[in-house]
C-alpha cells in the first residue's frame, strides 16, 4: 500500500495518523520530494475510476494562479497528466494506492473500504 502525501498538509497528517491508528502498514511518498510521474498518475487514475479532475488540487494556490479551472476542459488527458507531473503541489493529496484502487483525498469510509478490499 502506498501513501502519497505532503508532510505540511493537515489533512495528510490526519490521514497518516488514521492509518497508524488502524495498524496499517504502508510505504510513504512525499509528493513534493518525489513528485509522481505522468506514468504514476496515469496508473492511479486508471485504478481510481474517477474523473482526472479529481486528481487536481483545485483549492491549491498553484491551481488558481495558473487559471486551470478554465484551461483543463480544453486540455487532452495526456496534457493534463503531463501538467500534474510537473509539480506535486498541483496533485490532490493525500492519495492512498492499493493493488486495486487509488483514492485522492482523505475520506475515512472510502479508505477503510479500500483497505478491507485489499486484505481479502
């Protein structure tokens, strides 16, 4: 199991504490120090079954500064993945990646379900 996070993010710290409290073992990956590649993001997006927009940190400063709300609809999926791969701060975090799924953002119920499914 992979836990992709930004150490200074309060939601990421909350998610990390939750994982630790559940006794779940995972590999950590700092999203800024080890920015996901377009290949990583493509694989996670495929596993997630979610729209690619869900992988963008839409509340982040970088997202707003670049005016991405207006630009994304006209960009191809490959261009969006390439853009996400340029800076970890553009990526929604934390991300939980299991063998079967990838979930951007911390939603306790969704994470618990994914972890239970990965153990069965």
